[in-house]
């Protein structure tokens, strides 16, 4: 359209486009997974498409940015919908007493796998001058990440049970059934499951803030702190490692009854909100002269991000009616990835309007605080009793 946009805002806009398309995928495909044997096959296809998009990035050296941008959008949509099918298995193959333990183990192993993948794919580039490895090494590393996803996805699917769902209603179309079921569920939540609705509203706000931090922090580190490629990869590995530790630590704290699951998640939200707050232009805490403070912040973020990611999912299972796991996890992802366009969009607008990535990053603070306050109002016991 002829308008100039900041490099940092381009990525934010791509994220917004991809998560907008995720909403369509969640509404259309999410409810289907609760019927017949659709769940496992849908998980297979979404894994195949997502990993293929990443693998194709390996061939995107010296091409117009629109091509890898399109691959990113499609891959992110596939990743989001695959998460719906994956999460929906939790209440189907476990019991309420083991939600926290099993859910935490899955999230923690995911973070550990991400750490190993990062090291294997990008570790060989560490120490090499950036003008030598350039974009070719990065694109190959991202492409190999797609192969990693495909290999371990296929390996996991081999041992995953093919859980039988509800009987498919006669005369229903695959294309219109999902939206109709979603509308019924929205009506049911509003009239019969108020605590589920309150939880989803809270999750919509604080998950949007958290995902926006994850999506923009690398741009912030590069643009504002002048971090090198080596520093950036080290930062990612630190976050993944301490997220795994945080997932186990959070579950242990809850199991020891030192705090409730909801209380632990609220604490995590409060601590994470400090990261964008400390990035405000008036605070010289994060700067290229004091990179060690940003690495310390990454450790703190990782610990709380891991705990929040694991416990939020297991907490939500208490609000789901039996037999509707995937449909309700579709809502869970809509309020997470499917509506996480808002945070990046606001960051992009603030950056374009002010020219300051720090102010854009700071805006995320309000998402975390408001989301934490909304979560505190949710009555977990009442919500669990309502769904039986």
C-alpha cells in the first residue's frame, strides 16, 4: 500500500495474520476431533503440514521475504490446530487426580526437546561470524527443525491410542458441523457454565500477553540490546531449559499443597508481567551494556513460563464436560493462539506510531496484569461441580 513499516512490526503483523487464520481452523476442525476416530488422523495431518512448512524454509535463502512469511503463516496455523488435538488427549487418557502430574510431564519434556533441538540445529553456527553463516545457516536450521518435528511427531503418534469418540450425527456436513457446534457451545457456556467462561476470558488476556512476549522478545533483544546471533541462541536455550525446570517445580509446589493450582498460575502471571515493565524506556535495566540482567530475566521468565504453561492446561481440564474435550480445547486454543493476534497487533501499532520497540514491549504489561486479576475471580471448585 506504499506505507513504510518497521522491521519489528512486520513480524508482529505476520503473527496476527496467522493466528487470525487459526481461529477459522479451530472453529472448523476442533469439534470434529471429539467424534468417531477423527482425533488421531487430524493430529497426523496437522503435524505433517506444519513440519513440511518448516522444512521448506531450508530452501528460502535469497528469496523474497513473502515466501518464508507465507510458510510461517501456514506452519503456525498447523501448529496451533495440532496443539488442540494433542491437548484434547489429556482428559481422555488420564484421571482428574493425575491431570497436573501428567500434563506437567508432557510440557516439561516438550521444553527439554525444544532445548535439544535448538542446540543441535543452531549450535554448529555458534562462534561463526554472522556475515559468514548469514541467512543460509538460519534457514537450514529452521528447515531441520521441521524434520525434527516430523520425526518425533511420527514416533509419538505410533504409541498414541486411537481413542474412540462420540458417534457422528447423521446428515451432518464436515464443513458446517464445526461452526454449528461452536455456536451451541458458546450458548451453553454463557447460560450454564459461567466459571468456564470466566476462565476463558482470563486466559484470553494473559495468554495473549505471554505469547506476545515470546514472539517479540527476540526482536527486542536484537534491535534494542544489539544481541549477537550467539547471544540470541543462548537466550533461547536458557528459556527452554528453565521452562522445563519451572514446569516440574510448579507442579511439585502445588502437589505439596503450598498453594493451589490457580494460585500458582496467578503468581506466575504476576512475575512474568515484570519483564515488559522493566523494558520501559525510562528504566535502564535492559541495555546493551548490561546484557547479564536480560539473561537473568530470561531465567526468571523460563521458570514461570514453564509452570504457567503446564498448570494452566491441567487447570482448564476441570472445566470441560465429558465427551467434549477437543471442542473445549479448541476454545482453549482460540483464547490462546487463536486470539493472540491482538498483542502483536498492538505492539506493531505502538512501534509504528512511536518508533520505540520498548514502548511496544511495555504495552504487554497491561495484558498480564488484567489477565491475572480476571483469573483470580474464577471459582475453580464451582466450575468443576457444574460440569460434573
